[in-house]
């Protein structure tokens, strides 16, 4: 197969550019590799722009990047444009692809570009954001677009694509700017991959946690409360408490101590930690008695204060603190998305203070903890090591040492990982845990971050063997990431059919008549005693309607109570998961439920 681009010094160069500059490199063929898809999807975005321009001649275009979910283009048209128009645009794209336009590239100076796009305020805005003195233009047929590339040599390679979504987006992601139209799309090298992707999207829509969350009454949001601030409803509260309790025990078994820092700390302290300078734009501030306070975006500083409360000896290390820490972070309104992206959330956060020598075993212990949890929830996962970002505190030397320490821990234990250059936290390198859900989507959850900087900035110390003062190393780690996001992911992963051990309600109890209510209540109390939750469906509806309601609520098990059950102290069980019906004595039933909820231990 012919190359569609080249890989040169880790950079994708299109054939047009390579020819001009005389660059040689590894050929990239049209397949579903990430390099190939990058070129294909970016070119598909241009083809879409070409189609839009031909249908709406007044259309003006902003930017059209490749993103995780495929590609998009932000643009402006005078007409109302909606979901129904996507088909029309797709059709026009197919027409243009069949015309087999060559995709040509040429360069002009910044001044020429400003003249050329003088009537186009969106392109002028794009030009403002470019620092180079020269810019490149890509041309296919009559259509031209300002772009850095890389692009396919010809539009005929664009065959398997779909426009997936239309939405509004502020120009440049800034809510002070006008709202543009954004159309998302996806493209693949072959028909099968496109089909599989579209099936996955359909399945994802069915599993949308916002929809299931509302049906199961797990959580809600309210305009008058504020966007991005979730409200947990009773069923969600029960599910969350189950998860919290399981994790609490798991932390205690591994030697973590529960602690709690305050929600607001003086800004002075955030300056010491570096959050003020490096993370301030994501923080919320308030003033008390003329002193500025920052609402915590992370729990680290609180835990440092706990550490400082006592003098520590090398014999005490490692010291592990954990907290279900409520944090606030500013997110753009447009980025908010159900429980996935919120402004207030609770991390399953912990900090380990240890010696240099203990880093490796501590990292491995955390990785093992992650494995236990993720495999219990039937997630596949992979790990990435992220290195120094642009905005960072600490010397290069400290960064090198800590990045190497993470790699060593992984290498020595033959754990595989990928590298994410520049993706670290501002205070240290990290291991990110990416999980894959039941329908093949990847999610970033927990992180393990190694930190030599905060101990330095806060002058933390412990007494060494010779009574000398030594600085401890700090490991920040969260495994779920946040309860909000993780429960959102779990909801979609299980499509709301949560396993017994975290289901908001384990058993739905349905008394046939009023005379059976007393026994229903007795059973409900006994279930609470063994650590299970139940709901009694005793509303004034017909029995069949109540059974249907209980079944729809996704409760794993239903029991029906009538005369026979009351007299014989038995229950008629409908196991929704196993699709079985059977009768058990009360004792057998309680034992069964107890076994099912206790079979999980992190
Ligand atoms: Zn482009
Ligand atoms: Zn931290």
C-alpha cells in the first residue's frame, strides 16, 4: 500500500511537506494506527469543512483538530443548523471524496495571510494565535484552509466516516466569546472498524450515566445550585457508602490512617505549596477577616499539616494518611459533563511519607492495591508514566531522579507501562492508571505521583538512624480518582446493573397484601443486620405492577411475601441477575445474601 505520510524524528510529516523540504522518513500507511488516523481524521475534518462551505456559502471556520473522540470543526453559518443537517453534509463529503481532489499545500507570509483572510474574523483570530512568520494553506478543489497539516495526499482516501454530533462551543473555549457551531465526526481506514465504533457509540448512549442515574435516582443537578455541583440522592448515597466502607477497610488493612484537613486554607500556604502560582486558575478563593483563603483543589497540604504535628523517626516510616477529600476545581462550563467532569468532587486520596529506600516497595504496594480494585470491578487497565510538564516546580535533577525511581519500580517488577512525555503533575512525575470498560472505552482514573518538591517546600523531616534530619519523600495517590467520576464510569460499565456488593439496594421486598407487611419489615431489619439494604414495595398498586416497578429499578434480587411465606418463614426469590426463581427458608436466604455481599474484599 502507498504511504499517506512519513514519520520523521517522531513527527508526522505529510507527503506534500516532505517533497518541498526533501525530508525522508518511515512511511505511514493508511490503517488504523494512531499516526495514520491522525492524518486521516484531520483530513476528514477539512473535507467536512469543504462540504459545509459548499452548502452554506457564508460559512466561516475557526479550528478543526483531531481529538480523542475523532475530530471536530468549529464554524459559523447564518442559517440554523441541526442534527438533521448532518446527513446532508455527509452526502456532500462523499460527493467530494469521489472527485478525488489532490490535497495541495503552499506557504504564504503572515502579512499575506492577514490580507487573504481580511474579511474572515475567525481566521484572523486563528492567525493571532500563530507565532510563525509564515503559514501554510491546504487546498482541495475550490476549497482552501489555513492549516499546519499534516494531510492526506488526496481526498479519495476518505471513505469510512460518520458525523456523530453537533454542539455549541465558545470560540477558543472562552465563555466571554461568541458561540460557534461544532460538528464532531469519526473516520477509520476500513468499514468494519467504523461499524464497530458506531455500535459502541449506540451502546454508550444506552448506558449514559446521566440517563441511568436519573432512572435509578442516584444523583441529580440543579440550575439553582450551580452547574458542576452534584446532588446525591438516597440510592446514590447508599451506593457511595458501600464503596466508601469497602475502601475504608482496605485502607486500614494496608496501614493507612484516616485523617481530615480543612476545606479552606490561607492563600499564604498555597503559595508555599506552589498551588497558588501553578494551579491558581483552577482554584476558588474567598476572604475571611481580610485574609485571602483558597478552597482546596487537592488534599496534600492538609496531610502535610498532619505530618508536621509530630516529630517522626525513620522507624515510623512509611506513614500513610488517607481521606475522602472533598475538593473544588474550576472547570469551564462547556467542559462539565454529568459526573465525569464536575466542580466539586471527593477523591479517595492518600499520601505516603517514606524514605528514598522505600519508594519502590510503596509504589508496588499501591499498584497491587489498584490491581485488586480494578480486577474486582472487571476492568482491564494499563499504566502510563508521565514526565515533567511545562509548568512545574523543582529542579531538572529532582525530576530526573523521581522519574527514574518510578521507572525502576515498574521495571524491577516486570510491569509494563507507556510513557506520556510532559503529562506529569506540576510537582512531580506520576503513574496514571487507565481502565477499559465493558464496551472498550478507556478512562483515566487513579494516579500515583512521586513528589520531592512539597517535602522540600515545607521543610518536612524525620530523624534518621544517626539522629540526623532527613527529608521524606511524598507519594500522592488516588485509586478511583474521585467517587463522582468512578461511579459515573461504573454506572456505564455495568449499565446500571451493579453487582450485589455495591448495588444501592440488594433486595426488593414485595408483600402481596397488608397482612404480609409485618413480616416484610422484619426481613428488612434482618437484612440491615447482615449489612444489606432493602426496599419494601408496598404502595397501593397491583402486585404485578409492583413487581414490574421493582424489576425496572435494577435491584438484583426480588422476594415476594404471601401467606405461605409468612406461615412457613420462607421467601420466594426472583434472582434478576441469574434469571432464576426459587424458594428458600429465611435463614438460607439471609446466608445467601450475606455471602454475596461479603465475597468482595479489596
Ligand atoms: Zn488542517
Ligand atoms: Zn496530593
